[in-house]
C-alpha cells in the first residue's frame, strides 16, 4: 500500500510538545510515496524506493498527519531503504494538549509554594508548620540535636 510521507530532520528533544520553533524541524523531501509494511500505526515500518534516506523524523500524511521519530534506517543494496519509526505523541496531538484547561498538581518553585497543591517531589519548607525540641549536644548542628514534629 503506497502512502504519502514527508521526510525531515528534527533538532528538538523528544519530550517537547511544540517543535515548530525556528529551525527545529527541517523538511527535506515532501510527499514521497512509500510502501507501508505489515506493522501498526504507532510503530510503522516504511519501505522507501531509493537508496539512503537522510532523516530522523517523518510525517505520514496517510495516517492523519501523525509525526514519527525514525528509530532505525536500513539500506538494501542501494535499491531501497527500510525505516522503523515510532509515533511522536506530543507533537502529533500538540493542539489538543496545548488547548487543555486543567489543574496541574505540581509546584514549580518552593518559594511560591501553594498549600492546596501537595507536591511531594520537591522539599518544601516555606509556609509549613513544625515544632522542634533540643535533645542532646552535637557540634555539627549548632550544639544541639533536635527532633522535629509536623510536616516539612
């Protein structure tokens, strides 16, 4: 089955939603017909009827305009090239992702900590309540060992 594929080079990290910034994706060949081998839509294997293909990113127009990372390329005797790809979910669905309205349960800065957003991934000390009591003598901690009650 022949499909329409755009070949390009992507210079942006994989975990970036919007790769459309200046110079981030350079499209080299557009609307090249390829054969889609027996695979699924998330991990397609493409047979390109040419020698070596210099790309690391493709857009398959026949699959609803999905974008894919090229994970490997194999050239066979200069007659064709096999590309094994994996879907770039973030860029394929960037419009839907960027259009979401939601509450994100993360605090990006401990100095702007919000009490109603509990984020256990960062150590927070601002705006927290705790009680301490000296329990000994230790030179490293200013002369006293202490234990702490509360959350920090």
